[in-house]
C-alpha cells in the first residue's frame, strides 16, 4: 500500500481514500474494499504504478478507473471526474482535478467522503459525516436528478437504508424513488438482480422490503412481490435466527417470489439468474420429499436447508431438521444396478424399477447400512424374478 500511495503522490494531495472504505472506517466496521480517487489522469496513474513494480489493469479506463493488483487484494484507482451526459444507465465523463466536483457526481452523501492517507483528515463536502452518524441516507443535491442520472440508485437507496439507516427514510429521497420507480424498467435485469440480492443478504431486510412494497418500487420490475411476500420473508428470517442459520440472499428471494415453481422460475428467468440459482429455486418449491434425512439425500445440504426453513413446519421441527442436515453426512445408496444384475435380473427397465424399490425401502427404513440394503436387494430381486415367470 505504501508503494501505491507513494507512486500516486498521496502525500502531496494527489490521491485520497474515498467512499465505502472511509464510511466503514468511521463506523468502526471492517473495510472490505479500498477505493482511491486521484487527480492523476489514468495513463499517468498506470505509468507510475508500473514504475514501482505494481501490476495494474485498465478495468474501466474510459471512466477513469484502473485496478492495482496488490498482495493484499485489488485496489481501484479512479481519476476525479464530472458527468458530461447521462441516460439513466451509463454516463459519459470528463476528467477533473476538483475534489468537490468529483464528490458532487456521487450518489449519497455518506459515499462522498474522502480521507487523506497520511493524516486521516476527512474531506466532507455535503454533510455525509453527519448523515452517517444520524443513520440518514440522503442523495447529493436534487434526488430526482440523481435518479435520472442512474436509475439503479433507486435500489441502492433502499439497500443503503437497510444497512445504515435509522428510523424513517429521508422523505425527499423516498418521494423521489417512488416518483421514478418506473425508471427501473430501463435497467438490465442482471443489474436489478444483483442489487436485490445484495439487499436480501443483509441481516434483516424485511422492514426495507416492506417499505419498497408500500412505495410501489417492485410494481414495474417484479409485480409478483407483495404483502404475502413480506410475511413469508419475515417467517424465514425468524426461522434463520432461531436455528442460527446465516442469511442467504437466494433463499430469501425464494421467500418473496410466489410459492409456485413455474411462476418463480419465470421471475428467475426474467432476472437472468444462473442455471444453478434457478435449479435451486425449483428444488425449494418442489413437492414434499419426506423428512430431513431424505431431503439431505436427494438434494444436499443447501437445498435441504432451503426446504426446511421455507416449509412452514413448527420451529422445533425446523430446528431439529436444520441441525441434522448441517451436521450429518449425505447418505449414499450402497448398491447399484450392477448388483441387481449379478443377482439374476436382466439389464434394462426391470433393473431400474427394482433399484427404485430398493431405494424406497432403504429410505423408509431410515437409511440402514450396506448389509441391510443387501438383504433388501435379495428380497426385491427374488420378488421380481417370481413376477417374471
């Protein structure tokens, strides 16, 4: 880090920490990502970093961003800039050397905080430190204009309110989000899904989801989310807390979409979720597969936990089931079709049907050991051979 700051002339005021790293440090939170703003133009920043042996990648050079690859992790370095034009999805920028001008194009006051790397001095142009202390998420300047510049800021507002907000949301910000909610239709579904999953991954997003439903935020993008969704989410969070299960964004998404496999999959497809995520949603909303051990056998730990936490069973039964699937080894049927052929069955549909019978009895007997499964197989094969005569 010292090499990087030295290369960027941070000691001479050419570079400052900015955004989340400053915000989280002030709150005493662990800093996840470090971003640096600099007066240096992108090419100059790259040349200086490479001159001191730092690998640098032009990850977003059109917007002034390069990524320095350090042993402790990547750090984004972005030239100060101002917006030339915006269309709600992307911006055309011009580079600047004015810190306040750079701050003015950011979304919320709490994200427009800068810190001197050498002294730790905070540079706050729009009252972000006071807002942070008060738990107030406030747009910089005119809220409607900020949203017109980037429609995703609607969803970001609610995510930041869920994470940092205290009490009621800023009235101007909420009114602007409500007024421009249909602007979300212009965004790619991938961006919407990414922001929604980040919100759902927070410790307790339910109050904020309630706020969004009341403000009509979902009506233009996921109209299926409504008051019933909120009740399911609240139940899920209560079961997570009761069982000590960590928050899971996809599981919470399953809770707020309709409890109908086809409708839920249509939403997942609309949000461009991955095939793995869509499969997980389908499993969670499938039919009843029996007890926890059978769920673990058929679907594995994650999907078994999904099914249990979303089941609506009494808390005691959910807790016992979640504990079992979280600690037990996934059962494996200790016999295959070849063993049934060796016992005298002819390979083909008869073997497949017999193996299904063996599997069903193994499950019904609560997954006994290989010796018992061998005895079951003997019985099933004998019965199949008698039936074939």
